[in-house]
C-alpha cells in the first residue's frame, strides 16, 4: 500500500482551500495519517477578511504571529479526530511548501488549484504549478473549478499511463491506492492519431495497428507489475483524450505519473498541467 502517514495541507484561507478540507480529512482517515496545515506569509499577503493586500514589512515574525493567530482560531470540523499540526511560516509559499514537505517527510501534498473565474480557469495558480514541479512526493490537486462535485471518498479511479518505464510503478501505486480507498480502478493509455483520413480503410487499419501495439505494450507492463485492471486504449490528443475519458467514466479521481524534477519528461508529465486544468475530477500526480 502507498505509505501515507503524513499529509501536508497548504492552507491560504481561500474558498478553494476550505472546499478541499473534506478531501484531506477523508484521505487522512483512510490511511490513519496525521495532517500538517501549513500557512505561509508571502512578501505581499492579504489577511483573511481584508480587501487590500498588505505588504510585509519589518520583522516577518510579527506577520507570522498574526497568521498563526488566524490559523489557531480556524475551525475545521472535517479534521476533527485527526492528529493535526498547524504551522505558520513566511517566505515564498511554493518554496516553503516544498521545503517543508521534504524536511518533514510528507507522503502526500493536498492543495487546490484556484480555478475560480473564467480567466483563472485557464491557469493553474503559480504556487500550485511550482509545487507540482518541485515536490518529490505525490501531489493531489482539487478539481480546477469553482465547485467540487467529486465525492471525498473516490469510488471510480482512472489511472492514465504513457508506456514509459515508470508506468509500471505508477500502476502499482494506483492499484494499491485504489485498494485502500475501496475503489474500482481502470487504466487508460492514449496513442496518437496517425492520419486525418480515417475514412480510408487502409488508414483505419494502420490506426488499429497502432492502437493494438499500445495495448500490447501496456498489458506487458501490467503483467510485469501484477496489476489486473481493465485497460482502455484511446486515440487522440493526450490532454483532451485523458480528460474526456475521465468524464465519460464518471471518474472520481484521476491518477497520472508526474515524475520528479531530475527525470526526463514523459508524455504525461509534459501534459500534466493541461490535464489538471481540464479534468472533471481531482488529479493525483504521482
């Protein structure tokens, strides 16, 4: 099973952060994990309830103390009964989040993406983007939308794999996570469209050969990894195909292989931000 004993929950007092609390609580209960709620005072920050960003000047410890007071007074009913640590810090939020995750051996980071308006739905927040890029542990991101419609305990999990050598590791992680969550797991592999002329029989035959080659590749990895889950092989662009399959499968959670900073760019990692932006459900990047 994935060893998740410590969940890091970056909290910025936003509406999206409050909406993510129930997911954090559900995951912590499933794994018996402790939760660290981390708030960071950036160089310019907005106090909860305030309308104007406040430049941080002078002794940053004063701003930390103010933030700590807000944090300690925070009522999070969804985390009741869970071992919760609350920490206030200052600095660049993304840097402090990843540094804390590494130093405290966090097993999972859970955070929203702040897709709350027509314009911002086109973008992942800069903090989330940097955490996704720099963090060594898996990162869960909420649905990139104003509302969170997915259940806090996922029942249908879709794992997208790209056929790179690390795909077997991602499949095993998804399998074990699904077992712990008591959820059904399906695998998805996307192969590129090889022609704009699929009306021609010869082109359709060639496309089917590409599809079957992709299926054989993933099934071989499944066998090596002992992952017995239904596999769907789709044809098309990666971002659109993955997110549309998640929508059609009514997935509650999408798992993708993000990779770590030093690793080479796999096809899915290259498209991770686009998948997170368009996914109809939360995404767990492993």
